[in-house]
């Protein structure tokens, strides 16, 4: 979901490589296969989402607050624009392409690419982005990767209902995500 840099294509390439390597790490962990939300409507999923919590990752370490993602339907996939504010108070953005995982027809199993278009034919530039759970009327979402190394709690409003965020984190813990070191995202007025 997230890669931020003043050189978004380079950061995206690096983060995709990290996600690709991470995809191998859970292979022998014994965790059961991870399920996704059934019957996801990508048209309803599109729009702005505000990050409420995330597992730590390298490609978001400069993000101190106001992390959000904007998804726009584009053909059989999504245009993704992620943004956050860094410690200097500057907004950083990265753009990505999202597509349905070619190995399945499940619309909740997406892949994202922050690398340049000319690299899109390489399978390792695509990282998994799975919609694990949607709460309410597409008000909240839990997104992660099948290796359980990446996880995000998203909401439609900057200020979220803590009980609903916690319910999604409890669900993630039941799915064997390590939620003990989740970073809570500050959403501040501009």
C-alpha cells in the first residue's frame, strides 16, 4: 500500500523487492492460509482511506502523521496515490498501479506496483495487497499481506472509532498477525 519518497519509483522498487522477499518468510511458519473478505466491490472500495494503524515497515518510516491512500478505479485495476506528512511538515506522495492478482479471480486479492510502468512485466515488482476484512458500509478496512508481515487498519474518516479499530486488530491477531507493535497513526488537521 505504501511507499513514500521524493523518488517514488526508486522507493517503490525497493519496497516491492522487500515485500517480495518477505513473501518467502512465512512459507514454513505453520500459519494457516490467510482468507480475504468475500464479495469485495472495488467500486465501493475506491476513494479516500485514512490510515489508523500499521505494522512497522521501512517504506513508511518517514511518515509521522496524516497517512492516507486514494484509490481510483482504472480498467480492471486501481490507481493508487499514497501520501503522508514527514517530520519536516512536508507532504510526500507515491503513485502506484493496483491490479487483480492474475492467479485468482478474487477481487480482494490485489497486487500493487510502485515501480515504473516499463518494469510491470516483471513479476517481482508486484506486491500482494489483500483486503482481509471490511467493516460497516465500507467504513473500515483491514489490509495485509499473506505472509502476515504487513498490515494496515484504514477508515473513511480521519478520526476513527477506537472500538472499531480495536475489533479489526483483534481479528488480525486471531489470523496470527503480530499486532503487539502496531503503530497508531495520527491524523491531524491540515
